[in-house]
C-alpha cells in the first residue's frame, strides 16, 4: 500500500469538496506547482494503478479525475495570480485526436502561461489538420502535443507529417505519459518533456 497525502486520498475518493479544502490549505504551504506535482500526480498515478488491477472501475476513474480537475483549476488560478505578463511567444496546445485525457495538458498550459507564453489551447481529441491550421492562423512559434494512450501516440506523428507537408516554420514538442524520448526523436519532434516545467 503506497503512502498517500490527505489531499491525494480525497482525490482517490472522488471527494471534490474535501480535495479543494485540502488544496487551499496546501497551496499556501507548498505553492500551486507543488500541489500538482507532489499530490495530484501521485494520486492520479495511484488511480491508474487501481484501474489496471481492477480495484477501480470507470466511474471511480471519472470521479477521481473530476476531483483532480477542480484542484487543478484552483492551482491554475493561483499560479496565474503569481505569473508574469511578458510575452515570450505563442504556443498552440492540444491533446491529439482520439485522446480525451486533458488534465496533463491543462497543467502544461497553466505553467506555460505563468512563464509568460501566450497559450492557445485547442482542447482534447483534436485532429492533426485543425492543430496545424490553428498554429498558422495564430502565428505560433511552437505547437505542443499531449497523448496518454499507446493507441493515440501515433496521432502525434500525423501532426508532424502535416507540418512538413505544408512547410511550416514552427517547432513541435510532445509529452504525456505514453511518450518516450526515443519515440519523440523517431517521429521528428523538436522536443519532448516528462513534465510541465520541462515544456517551458
Ligand atoms: Co484514462 N487511461 N482512460 N482516463 N487515465 C490512462 C492514461 C491509463 C494509463 C490508465 C491505466 O490503465 N493504467 C490507460 C491508458 C493505457 C495505455 O494506453 N497505455 C487509460 C485508459 C485505458 C482509459 C480509457 C480507455 C478507459 C476506458 O474507457 N475503458 C478511457 C479512454 C478515453 C479516451 O481518451 N478516448 C480513459 C478515460 C479516462 C478519464 C476520462 C476517466 C480520465 C481523464 C480525465 C481528463 O483528463 N479530463 C482518465 C484518467 C484520469 C487517467 C489516469 C488515471 C491519469 C491521467 C492523468 O491525468 N495524469 C491515467 C493513468 C496514469 O497516467 N497514471 C489513465 C495526471 C497528469 C497531470 O499527468 O497527463 O501524464 P499527465 O501529464 C503530465 C506529463 O505527462 C506531462 O506534464 C504533465 C504534468 O506533469 N505532459 C506534457 C503531458 N502532456 C505534455 C505535453 C508536453 C509536455 C509535457 O508538451 C507539449
């Protein structure tokens, strides 16, 4: 049995109000990024583990994700309050087609904003063509892609192929639990990160 903080335990219980209460207390002590990396991510890892072993079913996965989303939104509010407003460029962000996991992408969006980037977040389940078109329209310097499932990681390659086909000048960075540096290199991505801060 892994050791879980009270906040992580409330996320696992799908107790949104309880999790928010804990998070408010912890944000003052550990900061918004600390709350995400030291409580939220371990809680979601444990959710994933329990789902894999059959201790959790889909409803519990969804409830835990909802509680985590609420805490994430609170941390974002806090982070942006602290953050800078200088513009270091535009990043278009998306979770690739077929993938509905957006918690990690949302964390990346928050951290990029707090580091002074303008972020155009296209959301989840976004087709390659739409991503490339948005990047061109917004004059983005960077496109950031997220994928959490082995079945959706190949969609990243499609986005990169589309940028080459159109001769686009922006860089493409990738991340998410299902992406390895090896894979990122093999599809011609310009960068890869395991976490949100690395994406900056
Ligand atoms: Co699902 N899910 N899920 N899920 N889910 C996983 C990913 C899984 C590993 C769970 C498991 O079985 N152990 C598994 C995938 C297996 C695989 O392919 N290898 C899985 C599955 C199977 C599924 C469904 C198929 C379940 C079903 O329906 N039977 C289904 C698929 C839906 C779909 O996408 N089509 C599904 C659904 C869901 C929910 C909707 C219930 C929910 C998502 C809610 C949401 O996102 N709004 C959910 C959740 C919560 C998870 C787990 C438990 C947690 C993911 C998460 O949010 N992590 C996950 C297990 C796990 O990862 N432990 C699991 C926290 C988040 C902060 O981390 O996203 O990794 P992460 O992002 C990090 C870094 O990766 C990085 O920075 C972030 C912050 O540190 N990063 C980037 C991410 N993107 C980046 C981009 C960058 C740079 C860094 O540059 C641009």
